[in-house]
């Protein structure tokens, strides 16, 4: 850690050399798509089940904006976080050149 010109503490040593490396981003996880007819969409209400084009064991896709950055498998976290979903990555895009 170092102090910047304003006297604030700056975290260093992330290994990326990028000032934005500690900025959080939002990743969207896509588990599938639904293709209902418009008449079915209009009739939807609470407790409607909308079938997806994928199964529980199928891979999910991870996106930053419109860019596919990885694929993975959904899994449930352990005892302390029972019911919480997570993604185990199985493929990761080469992001060294930045997001395009």
C-alpha cells in the first residue's frame, strides 16, 4: 500500500498494473432462453412456469455486457450457505487484451 498525492491509501500489488483492477463489474449468468407465444406471455401471472431451452445440468454462460467471458456449471454452495447458487467455471475467455 502507498499514499497518493491526496494522502489517501492506495492498494498496490494486484499484479495487473491497471488502476481499474479493483473496480467491481456486473456479470450476467445466462441459464437459458424461453420462447413463449405472445398470447401465452400476455396470460402469464404469478406461479406461471416458463420452460427454458436448457436443462439443469447444461452449461451456463457468463457475460460482461454483450461479451461472453466464460462458461460454467451451476452448483449449490455448502452447508453454511445452503440454497445459494454459484458457478464453477469450465471455460474462460482470454481477457488479457481487455473487454471489447
